[in-house]
């Protein structure tokens, strides 16, 4: 059956709208990258949209020289915090989705309540606790904070993912003599890899971009890149090309994660990892 011109017109309009929306959304990125490639003399509001007369990478060299240690700090924080919070969330999701015990619904609700506690309300007791543990102004302390704050959302994601795993598999494992941890390790974990990708991307992005805990808990030279990026602004003169280059460098790891894992991310979402 041939499709007529009204259908082709509607499809054209839909694609035109999508292209226009994408162009509008990417406009700040265009200005960001363009400004980062300009020499200082060409950086101005009047020439914001103009291509540079000569492409200049010196701003990236300057930004890298200042941000390299902080990029390393962010990696040392985001990677272990993501892995640990995902693992704890997977264990919790397994317990709440495949096992029943007294008070499980109440405990699950209280755990999810942690997602709605404002960060600002716990800063003072959090600082006192970290000082008491000797973890203030350390990367380990920031990792611990992100792991604890990530447990509610990772638990919810894994619980919603694991609910879709047939309960018959768990029953079959019990019949074969497998215990709680054996079922989790041999059955649930292999079937939850797409869920791990979704949770990993979510957690890595949130932890990498987080600012409030980072600026409160750490001081130089232990600050992550987002705090150091804000410190690139001088007190007298702001080198916008250097700041824009720093923003590109700071955003590159999360963009790389999305590019490399986008297929798994979409599969995990479509498979129900974020269903309520």
C-alpha cells in the first residue's frame, strides 16, 4: 500500500521540528566549543557567534594545566562511588523484589524517603560526622557520602528491574539447593547487566556533576573538577576561552560514558529498569 503525500508531509514536519529542537538545544554547546577555540583577543559578546580568525588550542592547554589534578580527583571519587552504590543497590533491589520479610514494605518506603532529604539540611551534621571519622577533606569521605546518598535511587532502579525477572528462576535455584547469595550471584547478577549500565550511567553522571558536597567537604588540592572549574574565574579578569575549554574538559568524561554505553542504556530503559 502506497503512502500518500499527507503522510510524507506529516513526517517531514515531525523531522523538521526535531531538527529545530536539537539545534536550539545544542546552541549553548556551539557557543561553548567555539569560544574555547578562540584566542583571548577575539572573545567578546559581539563576536560570540562568529568563527575565529585563527583556531587556537592554547586555552585547552591552560585549562588542562589547572584542572588535571582535579580531573583525577573526580575519577577517584566517581568510579568507586558508582561501583559501590550500584552493588549495594543491587543487593537491596534483590532483597526487596524477590524475598518477603516482615516490614519489607515499610523499610523500602523509609529507604526511598532518603531521596527527598535536601542536601542542605544534613550538611552540618554530615561535616561533624566526617570530622569525627577523620574523613573530612578526603576523597574517601566524599566517596562515602555519594555511596550513602546513592543507595535510595539505586535500590529503586534495581528493584524495578529485578521485579521483571521471573520468580520461577529463584524457585528453581532454591530447589537445586542454592542459597540467598548463590541465587543472587549466579542468577540475578547476570540477568541484571543492562540494569547495571543504567544505574552506572546515572550515578556516574550525578556524582561527577555534584557541587554542593564537593565544595563543602573538600579543600584544595582534594577538590573535584566541578569545584576547580568554578575557581577558574579570576577575581579581576575572567578568561572566558579558558573557562569554556575547562567546561569542555569537565564534560568530556560523562559524554564519553554516554557515547560508549548509549545502546545498553536505551536497552535498559526499554526493558523496564525505570518502571515504577
